[in-house]
C-alpha cells in the first residue's frame, strides 16, 4: 500500500467524521501541520498513530492498509455532536468507536 492511498483514506474518513485537523492533532498530541503532512502524503503515518486514528474514525486498520478497501466502517455506529468538542471528548469517542468496531467484528464472526 502506498502512502498516498493511506493519506487519501485518512483525509476522507476524517472529513466524513466531521473532525478538523486541529481536533485530530490535539487528540494525537501533535501539531496540526503533522496531520496535514500525513493527509497530503508528505509524511508516512506510524502504525501507533494509525491505530489511534482508526479507533477515532471507527475503522479497522486494514481499511487504510489494504489495496482494496473492503471495510466501509462498523455496522454499529455511535452518534455525537461534532461542534463544541472538548479535549477530553475525543479519547472517549475513540474508545467508544473501538468498542463498536470490536462488537461489529463479533457480529461478523457469528454470521460465518
């Protein structure tokens, strides 16, 4: 998987989730420019950061790493207001989405 494809997918899901680069940067404890560089393919994303982003956006890491994106996000979704998010809200959203993603994985296993 090339950096540009990962970058495009990260940017798409961030925008779809309604987060700004500034909010994501605060969540990851990096500068906003770092998010911009990653989303423009000028800097590769570390696996640790990708794991955190996948949790925040509600996707499996494989969505960002596979050549053919099979994952469209979890079937179990959460709803929240994007406006007025405080610095403590994004970790809660990421944890909730990780739980939803794990629940979705369990549902998929049970269907097989």
